[in-house]
């Protein structure tokens, strides 16, 4: 489909043992023969596909002893390649200088710099993968946890695509029956209602959409803000969850003056922990800035961990924070919270939990010690449940993890619901068929059967160059 040859560095920037320069296109093999030499300095004109060759990269316009890098080169014959085009991969030393020198040489020899995601775009356009699988490539690379990687690999293997294809086939069968009624009214087309079949297809769409919230959480994670008054143990809690001394902890109140962010894996869910400055009244300008950022973190977080000190009764500042959390939960129904009663190693407790339940009903309470780690696993389990909204995902091998896929499924459901309504109301078949076509088109956007160039550019712009 493409008539030119592209080249790019396909490994991450920085130092490493190996770095790869990748070429794809009709001139890839020609460029390889020009720049590759055997260890003795001779040209090699024959390469077996999918076999590594040790040698050197040299500039053919200069002395053959002017070696740019020692490499392992592989020539890949289509269609058994990533792009289904002729491909070459040069395994160089993993430093920016040798990689850039080899890349620039391939560009001088006729290749052009690949655009972001262009290798995967060519794989899609050449029919090796569909659009959902192409997007899964990025998800595999960016996976932050094991379950997130498993979902990405499942979609890369085509599991979502096959599920979507099954639903589209059901719609196509119904549409074919309707088209027969419209185009051949004189024939004896069976008058059976298609509403039950459409209703079954709607159930399948609803089952897929029901996994979207949890799926996107596994893929993108959530933000959890640790809030509370100064010296209640917020930084100690951050360190306990990270299993590392990330934040400075001292007996002096107000040690944390800025927002600290770190990512942790909570039962497979990526959680960005936000350790905030203690929210209180102060005349210190620096502390005021930190407190303002803490308030912003409280507002923007998906999960609020309000830390209270068990060794003392509720202070006025605690009551204000409890009200602030209550306001957040009321105004943002999707937001969740957990009360963390810290310093459980100090007894007896001076907090009135009945009062806490009255101030924040239905908000779980975890008693723990951030210093000793007592009941830390209980808190992590509660965070996991809150992150997934209490959903039971046992046995779910396929989740909707992409916002674009979710929106397409919602549009398909909307059109399918309209088709069912029209069918049950015994409206003319044209009304039903129009909505069925629109539902199929929406599903086709997921796998790429119906997609515009502008959408492709938007999707592949999020890829790194070289992938």
C-alpha cells in the first residue's frame, strides 16, 4: 500500500545493551546490502529470511574501514513480517550515538523517518492486524500491572475483535432478513419477528459495556489522595504502601509542604498515590501553597484516604476535612473514600467511630498502623474494592479497556435499542434497517471496518516513533 521505505529507532531512548534500527518498505533490502559488510569487509548479497547475520554497518561512500557500528542484521521477507512488507532490523549497540549514526545512514540511502506508529499503521492497513489489535500494541507497552498486561495481550491476540465480529454477524443476519423484505416484497419472506434476536444481541453489548469501568481502571489506574491534618501519618502511610521510604517522616508537624506522587500496584490496579501537605491554617506562604495544592488533589482524586489520628479525639480541623470529603462524595457520585484510623499501635483509641459513621455513612473504616504496617493488607484490599466499585470480575477474561471502544459500543447500543423499539412497534422495515446499519458501523469503528483517516491519525499519533 505504501511505495516508500521508512526507518526509525525502535527501542527506548537511553543507554542499553542493544538498540534496534528498523526499516520497512520496498527498498529495505536494497539499503541493507549497501550498508552491511561482513567482518572481513566484504559485501553480502544473499540473506536468508529471519536469520541473524553478524557484521558491520559502513557508509558505502567512504572507506569500508570507517565502521559506524558492529551489528546483528536480520532480513525479513513478507508476508511473515510485522508490517507484511519487506523489513530489516539492525541490532546495534544500545547508545544514542551509534543508533543515530546508523539511522541517519539509512535515511541518506533513501529511507525516510517513520511517523509515530507508522509501522503498526502499515500492519493494520496491510491486513495483518485490525484496529483494536493495533491499539493493544500501545497498551502492552504501557501496561503498569500484570492484569493490565493480560488484558492488552488478550486484545492483541484478537479476543475482543472476535467478540465484536460475532455481534456484527448477528446484526448482519437480521439486516439481511430486513433487506429481503424491502427489496423483494413479492416473495414469501417469513414474517418472523427479529426482535428476540436483536434483544439477545443487545444483551451481549450490555455484557461488554458492563466491564468498561473496571477495564479502564486496570489500564489507566486511579488517583488516590492521602489527606489529613499535619502529623497524622500521611507520609508514613505513603511509605508503607510503597514499601519504601519515599517521603520524609519526622515528629515535626508540617514536614510535607508539597504534593508527592508515586504509583503503586494494588492487587493489579495501578494507583497513583498523592501524599499531600497537611490541610490546616498557617501564615507561612510556602505551607499555604502546599495546602492549596492539597485541596486541589482532594478535588481531582478518584479515591480519598482521609487519615485520622486514633490517639486523640477529633479536632475542629478533622471535622472540617470530614465535611469536605462528604461534599466531594455528594457532588461527584463516582468518587469514593476510606477513613484510615492511624496509629493503631497506640492504645486506647480516643476516636468515636459512631460519630464517624454519622458524619460519613457508608464509608469504610480501616484501623491500622502505618508505622508498623499492621492491617496494611486490609487497607489495600479495601482500596482495591473501592477502585473497582465493588464489581466481581471473577472469570472475566475480556474487559473493555479503551474509552474509544466504550463510546463506540454505547452508540451501537443506542442504535440497536432504537431498532428494537421500531421492530416491536411494527414500523416499516426501513426504520429498523437504518438503525441496524448505524449499529454495525459503530462496531466497525472498533476493529477498523468503518473508520475515517482522521481517526487513524488521532489513534496512531499516540504511538512512539519506531513502533
